[in-house]
């Protein structure tokens, strides 16, 4: 009966398959060879299949054994994950951790920090959302996340504590075919106002009545940075994008930097990013670990992607 299966039997099966023999498998698990052979024989009886062909010098997996080995690996991984989660719960580690990051924040750096967290706290379920402008602050206000990464100083709240991370270069760019890309001299605000600007729209009401870095009365407003980049690359209009997100397009000369002095030296502005959390909530073990990982990454150069 399948109900009689034990984790010990399944682990013996996987170990022998990896080791290549009953003797080597027994050595790995510090058990007598007879005990290992007996455990696998019982497993074969309960599954009603032959897992190993024992007719040769060394046991080899049968077709059924090959098929079931993958399932056995999956069972053991699930059990190990369950144990890790139980250990985490025992020391007060969060079951889930939610983070909302501004679209300007470099995703390669975010990925590195999350990878560090996974290595130290594999039992924590992670949830990441990327939102522009007032999105991260609104998520904290609504208690939809534990941590947020905000960009710039336009969205502040006394109930939200912020800690500086790194600054991110934001560039004014246009497609190579765009009329502005053929202008070699410095561009004034009047020059830019003659052309359609692709603008990222705030999903919240926090910036109602305000625009940030909008110099043209002609705008096309979009909801995601990917859409904004695609429209600029296609030559629909010009706009500002984080350098880490367009290095490939710049290298391929699909995009050309615009020397827009109204938007910073040579059209490049440095935007400071901040890690933020609510002052009325204490950071848990995993949230603190992610905070530390992000601060470690903040000391490294901004990754290019």
C-alpha cells in the first residue's frame, strides 16, 4: 500500500541511484548495506514495480525506476522545504514578505538582494511589484507591502521612514531616427516642447495636478516603463529612462542621448532612491535581512542590463 511508504525508503532509493550501488549508497547514509537493500526491496513491493535491475555487476535503474526517480527527488525537496519553513516559523521568520519597488530602481540589483535573501531564508514566500511614482508610497499607506523602494523626494510621509540607497542616472533619449537625435547642440526646453514626450503615468492620486520632468505640452502617457521604452525606441516620441534599463539600446545606437540641459547636465539627472517602511510596523527577520542585502548592494556600482 502506498500509505506504508516512508521518507527513509524514498531517500535510500535516491541515494543508491546517485551513488551507483547499494554499497556506495549505504556508505553515504551510514547504514548497513543489508538495511539499504531491505528498504528498497520494501519500496519496490509497496509500489509494485522493480526500481533496479540487479542482474549485472552494478544495479541499474529500470524504466520504471527512471520515471519514479524524478518524483522521489520532488518529494524530498518538498520535505526539505517544509522543514526549512518550520524552522523559520520557530524563530519568528515571516511566512511572506512583500516588496514594492519604483520602476527606476535597477532590477539587477534587486535580483541580487532577493537572491541573497533566498539563500538565508528559503522558506519565505516573496512578492515583488514594480510601480511608478506614487505607487510604492501608496502601497505602504495601504499596508499592501512590508518594504518599498521609492525614488526622489516628491513622495514623503511622516508615517514612513526612509533610508537612502543609491542614486540612479536618468537619461533623456530618443530613437536614432527621431528629429531630436540629429540635433548635435544642447537642447533647450523650447526645443523639446516641439516634440511628443512619452511620460510614465502615476497609478495613484498622489501626484494629481503635478508633473515631474514633463517639458512638452504634447504627451503620450503610459502605465509601464516597458511600454515607455518600446514607444521611444520605435520613434514615437522622446522621454527619460533609467540608464541601467537602456544600456543595450544605447550600445546598439537604437537610442541616442539628448543633451537636454533643462533635465540635468548633458540630459542626465541623478535620482536618489530610498528604502522605506511604516514607522508603526517592526521589521521582521526576513524584512531586516532584505534591508541589509539592499544596503550591501547600494555600495556596489549600478548594474547594467
